[in-house]
C-alpha cells in the first residue's frame, strides 16, 4: 500500500514526495487558497486519487496545474468577494470535484483537446464569483458544459462566447438569469440550432442585457429586432443586401465534416446535406451555422430555384448582384428556403447560402451584418 | 418462500419531487430529421458529462435512491416505528395524553425516524455519527447496514469493525510493523507497516468506542480528525469515510472516559430507540426466515463510489437562503456571551470563563438586570464552535436534499439541530428555565430541550422583527458592496451611523448574546472603515 498516491493541495505531488508542490508554488498562491489547501489536503489527495482511478491518464502535473492555474483564480475571486472561510472551503470542494472530472475528460487543463473550458475557468469564472458563491455546482458545471459544446461545432465562435459571458455574466442577478443570458450568448456566438430557445430566453431578459448580448448596434432596438428575428433567420436589418450570406461546412481533412462535396436535399423546411454516405441537418441563421448528423431518410434532392435567381456558369445571379463561384463551380445542387438559396458546387466542400432578397427597389436599409457574414 | 427483505417500493418515495417534467423526454429523441430538429432543446446547452454518469443515464436520482434505502431500512431491516423527525404539510392533528398532558402529533408531512435517517445522511455526507443507547437496540446492526449500502460485503464490514476493549493498543487499531523490518531496518523509513484493512474502507465502524484506552483514543483521533494513520513515522492516508461509533452511554462513561477532542469530532449523536412490542410478529418472521437484513440488501439501493461522491457534491450545492441563515446566526449568538466573565469587551465569553477554570452557573447570576428565564444564553454552559456550525450547515443541507429540495428551510434546520448539538451545547440544568414545572423534563431530554431552544430563538427573532428591521445587516450589506470608490465623506457618514447605532443601544438596553455579537460586528465594521479612511487621507 502506498502512503500517498496523489498528493494534491500544498503538495499535489503524485509520485513526487509530499510537499514538493507546496514549496514550489506556495509563493504564487494566495493566503486564503493556501489555507484551504492545507486544511483540505487529505480530502483533495483522495479526490485526485479517485479521479486517477477513473482517468488513468491523469498525472500529478495535471493535478498541480489544475490547482495552481485553473482553480486558484476562482478561489481568489471568491475570497475577494467576502465569502466566509467555511463557505469558501465548501465552494472549493465543489470546484475540485467538477474540475478533477473535467480534467480527466480532457475538457480542462494543459491536456484539454480545446482551450475554451480552460479559459472559462481561468478568466470567466473569477468574474462570475458572486454567482458561483450562490450556486457553485450549477454555475461551474453548466457553464463548462456550454463552453465544451463550442468544441463540437467547428463554425461556432467560442472566443465570442467567452468574451460576452465574461463581460455580461457578472450583470446577471442570479443563476436563472445567467442561464437565460448564456442561451442568448451561445446563439449569438454561432450555435444556430438553439435559435428558438434562445429567442424565448431573450424574452425573459431585460433589454439592457439582451442588446449587448446580441451585440446590437446603436440605433437599433431589441424590440424591433425581436420582430425581425422572429420573421426571418436572416433579417434584412442585419444582412442588408449582402449576396453571399455565409458558407457552411468544409472538408473533413481540414476540420470540417464532409468527406466529399455535399449535395443538398430538403425535408419539410429543413435543409439536408449528403456527403460520403452520411447525411447532415443544416442549421444556419444570421448568427452562425451548425451541422448535425442524421439518418438519411432519402428526401429528394433539392433543385427548385426561385426567381430572380439565375445560375450561369461560374456565376450565380441573385437579384441585381452576382456571386462568383470561381474555382468552386459548377453548381451541383441547390435548394431554396424562403429568401435564402443554398447551393453546393463540384469543387468545394462548402454549402453556399445566398441572399435572394431583391433589395434594389427597397428603401435604404441598414447594412450592418453579424460576424459570420 | 419469498425473501421478505427484497421488497422495495416501486413508487416514488416522495411523489412531489418526482412530478413529470415538461419538455422533451429522452425517449423522444432520435436522429431522423424531424426528431433531430425537435431535439434542439436549448437546455441541452447546459447538459454534459461533468455530472454523475448515473444521473445522465437516467437511473434513479440519488436523492430518490437514498430515500428508497431509507424506507427499505425503516420498513424491513431495522424495525423502527419512531417518527421523531416531524415535517408538516398543512395542519397536523395533535393530542394531549395523560396527566402530564404529553403531546402526540400526527404529522401531515413525510416524517422520518432519526435513528435511520441521520446515519443515512452521515453516509451521504461522509461525516461521523455516534449511536447511543442500551445493548441490543440495533446500533451495530444499523452501522453494518451503512457499510453494505456502500457496496461492501457484510462479512467485510464485520471484519473491519473495530471493537473497543480495555486492552486495545495502537497496533491493534492501526497495524503492526513487519517483524523482519524491525530487525533489519537501518532507519525508521525502512520499517514497513502492515496496516489494518479497515483504514482503507469508506465506512468505518468503531463499536463501543468508550471502552478504548485513552492513548489509543488519541491515535483514533488522528484518523478521525485528520484522515491519516501514523505508526513509526509511516503514514497511511485514509479515504474520505463515513464513521459510525457506538456507545452504551452518551456521557463519556464506559471503561475509559472519552477524550474531549474525540467527542468533539462526532458530528451527530443518535439515540437507539426501544423496541415496540407491537412489532414482535415482524421479529418472529425474521427469526423464522433465518435471513439477516445486511445479507439481503436489494442491489438497487447500493451506492457506488462515484454516486457517493456525487451525493456529497449535490448536498453541498443546496442553498441556504439568507432568511434561514440569519436565524441560525441569531440562535448561535445567544450562547457565548457571559457579561461578568471579563472586563475587556471581546473576552466577555463563556470560553474565557472555562479557560480560567470558572463555571458559568456561578457567574451568570452576577449578570444583573437581564431576565434569566427569557435569556436563552443562561440555559447553557458554553457556546457553539465553528465545527458545530459547519456540521449543522452540512446536515441541514443534507436533509433538505434528502427531501428533494434545492434549498434549506427553517424546518430542516430545526429538525437536525438537536442531533448535531447534542453533547455540544451543554445545558446548565441549574438555570431558572429548568425550574419551571413544564420545563423540568427537559433536564433529561437533550433533543427536546434543543428543539425548544431553537424554537424560542426563532420566536425572539420574530419578536424583534429582525427579518424587516436589522440595521446591522444593512451596514454589513453596505460594507460588502466593497470600498472601491467610496468617498471620504461617505466613510465618515457610515462611521457616524455605526456610532449612532451603538449609542442608541447603550441607552438603557440590556446586553444579550445577540447584541454582543452585533456590537462586535459593528466594531469590526468601524475598524475597517477607520483603516480605509486613514488610507484615503494619505492619498
């Protein structure tokens, strides 16, 4: 029987001798955190040895890095927000429980497959200290889960999610408001498939939070935009007369999902992309796009193209504008959805979404666009 | 013949907690286009692998599983018809019986037997529970069941159980150095220890701990308090465990007096109740079946390590609302103050008196002017420690979680408080309060006394209307907003407010425990503002 399998806090040393880390890092840790580590040393040692039994790849360095780099900023922020010492210890326990599991799942820490959850712990959680103090388990796990989702959707924008959450999260009055805000920000940051739920969530938030969460520019109001977003995934007030709205998907070898250039199909009002024997549901709107693997139900290929769109060689004429396909041409499939034409081409793994609204006769509209455009 | 111990309720044990929830059920999800689109539930944003896998896979919620365990134990394993932890869901029928007008309540809410519930909460929170009561009342059997609930075979728990006896040595308790190493070792570090296997178990049972010699008790204290064992400079780190100790006497009697530090490490004390003769038929059924409950625990209610971890995490996450926390603070503040214990304001405490070898019962009468019957502080010989308060918070959260709530109620606190503070808050039975005829039985009923004490404290809190008018809380809240950007004029204004409040209180008001704590808090705030003001002046 070994005496100390993983020696966590003050001495999260694992195979090292107990006390190594304490000596190496004590100068970088705050007195409040050091005190907790000293007090809870055995408990954290145990928790990490348990985590290592579930995740054998965990090393003592992972534990040390977690405590020093990932957890310390949060605990310091909690201590600075006047959390009582006994409460701080309980909060730290919860954070260690979740953090050890997140590290084991490679969501957090130096060996994480993506850096976003680690950034969340280090930079965003300290800003959310007062909410974590009130609901530690919920805030830590739920925000970690939400951040991890960005890793599974290549076209999403985790940096934007973290930036907005860090900036606006502290303004949430409580956990429920933080959850609502998170839904809106996640949608704004590219998780387009959550559009319906996020719109509902936005209805329960004050405009003072929704407007910065959706990065609505001066001169626009949430109430007006709310109506437009309800009516269209691509409201004219946001996309203006831009012809090429966005491109969705890319070659699997470059981090996308398609093995070969996709072909489009429609099912009711849904857009389906087929590629290499797989089928994907395309979810896209003004804030972003995501692809979701589905069973191929054999929906007929989309071919309908509505006026005033004309496909001619390397060009797609949309209203009064022309979109040059260049080397991607020729068009292999197309599907019309409202004022959006989706096309695929022979030499590209992307789905092109084109704006078929003819704005030539319309009065001058705002041409501000969202980030993905 | 049907195994009577395998019966497990299929119905939710607390239906109110398990009402069907709105939204998409797991079974509705699929990968067809329509199903996929329907499955875009924005709540999924917050779901993921960081919670316990059992929860994710749709197994029983852990609180429901623990309730299943509770009802299995209470209905089939340990025959316990005592529902002494009462919760009320609307009006409850009450009856007065006998010459003493003994009150019998039929609770309208789901109520529990402390002898089963508190050990289970100890199991879930990995704390320490002491069973007290006469021989043969199920103390050891109950501890044994907790071990089986944790997934240990009954035989292993029995073997791991430490039986206190007057000749028990540290080596008996912790382990022996290997004889070969003792002979050949060149240094202490070369001596390997054959640690006793119970040290590595997550359920630790110490039977009759008050029969252990004092020196061995000190070694036990290290294991209980600090989670490691030490023999000849060798250390064994123990896993986090739930502890169950038994004693026939809760006053520290037995072969050896239990050292104070060890008694202080006990988190809850539970009394084994007497056997109700009406349940003899159940006992007969058990004798005739030849089965022992611990050998037949239904596997559905056995918890694995990850689940026990998850229970602890979930319990710690239960919220304590400010209103409940304030009542706990108010209750706590009643007891430490002793007006005549010292001259310096900060040292006017019962602990000062204790350290000087004094007795609060002899000095309390010197505290003139206060109503010694109404002053709750006069009923105790000591105050509450930080450890006591932490334990109280943990168990209050645990019982709230067990009942399916995500926040603690005042009822939760009131029900666990007597079991946490039994033996911790010592009654001064010479106090005038106990002289009243109706209170005399409370001298021998610590649970009843502590319940009465907490109820009285809450009544006093209400009488003072502290929920609405609490100037100290206002000042505290103002301070907790932070000092950044607070101007010199504002600081001076706040200092004047503090001084004005103290000045108002000094005009003829008697000094009670809660005021004493408030005054110390005001002094603290005053000092923080004074320091800040000094800093501002230097800028």
